[in-house]
């Protein structure tokens, strides 16, 4: 596949990842309320355990798909991903979801900065402007125009989660020349499970319908993570950061569609601004950009 075609496919994968992440968040919100609801720790364990099971099924159906080469980086990604989940849920227990989401969504920006010394990436001015516009749109979507916040433990936890998520994103980008997306996700689940287990010691719900939704949530998380890891094989961290700004926008849109959550006018304006920033950064920012190096197949689908 040509460089332009590979980047176009990667952008579609990130769009799919944003929708899957949004669906996962909406289902998690639905499952964490009401009588007999799952706790945040229990949802994390379900996400990791079923994700590992989905991965094992994929490895069974596609012999050679499990092809780990850089175990140290794979386990580092898994442990840091587990820390991200725990920190983010702890933040959600202390501050409103919109505020936590807005602070956590700093991670693509941090990842772009980390990619400069890590990979020598130099984002163009158009890419940075697109990222700024998309981030401003996300701020309007999540904050509904009310962007004031205090500085307390909840905010610190959300920012810490963003920092660990940025490290995870850069680690994925570093592994993509040798590791396929399915293998990266498998070790994400293996590393995250022991981190989440201590937070899942409360009595577990027994409702079969809730467990069905929890399985769907885990499947959405599987698609989101694999699509994202696959896309990092063809895009720089900076351009991927722009597309990742669609995740909270998708989350708010799906919340309005599936949970009948009201979308304020300023949030709608944020959607337009965010999508515009993504489009501008992708079209203008990539004209002079140089894509990442070719990625080995490593036994996986597509470029990796």
C-alpha cells in the first residue's frame, strides 16, 4: 500500500477507535449506576480479562498473530495502561466526569511533545494549529462552555492519568516497527489485570443482562485499542494526537444518542470546532510531513 493510502487507512482506524472508545465509555457509565451496578475496579477487570480472552481467540484463529519480540516494552505498555485506568477511575470518583475527561484528554498533546525527543518528530505549524483547534473543541464539548475548575486531588489524578497515557502512546509508537497491534493489546490486558484486581474486591453483580452489556463494553475496548495501535504504524504521534481528539466528541454524541443525555449549544459548537480542527490538521499538517518508517508485517494484519 502506498504511503498516502496507508495514512488514509490509519485515519479511518483512528475514527473507528474513537467510536469504540466512546461506546465503551457510555456502556461503562450505564453499568456503573443503579442497583447492583459494577464498581470501576470490576469494570476494569472485565475489560482486561475479556480483552485477553478475545486476544487468545484471535491467536487461535490466526496462527502466527501472537509474535512478541520486545517483551520489556510490551510489559511496560501493559503496566502503564493499567495505571492509567486506575488513576482515571480514581479521578472520576472525586471530580465531575466532564472535568476529568477534559484533563485526561491532555494526553495526545503530551504525547506529541514526548515524540520530539523520542523519535525526532517535528510537527508542522498546521499540525499544531489543528491540534489546538481540536483541543479547544473538546474543551467546549466536555465543559459545555464552563471551563473553570479547581486544583485538588481529583484534578491531580486526572493529569497523572494523562501523563501515563502519553507514555503508553509513545511506547506503542516505538513498538509498531516490530510488534503487531493484536500482540500489543494482549500484553496491555495481561499487564493491566493485576493492577486493577485490588480495586475489584466488592461483591459482584449477578444480573445476566448487565453482564451482557459488560461483555459488549469489553469488545468495544478491544476494537478501540487494536485500531489505535494499528494506526500508529502509519502516522506520526502528532497526527494521531489530532484524530484522538475525536474520542471525547464521540463519547458525548453516543451519550446523547444512547443515554438521552442533553447536549448544550456550546457543546454542539465544540463538536464543529473539534471536527474542523481534525480536518485542518490532517489535510494541511501532512503536506510537508514525513510519515513514519515502513513497518514489518510481524505476522499481523495490514502494516503490522
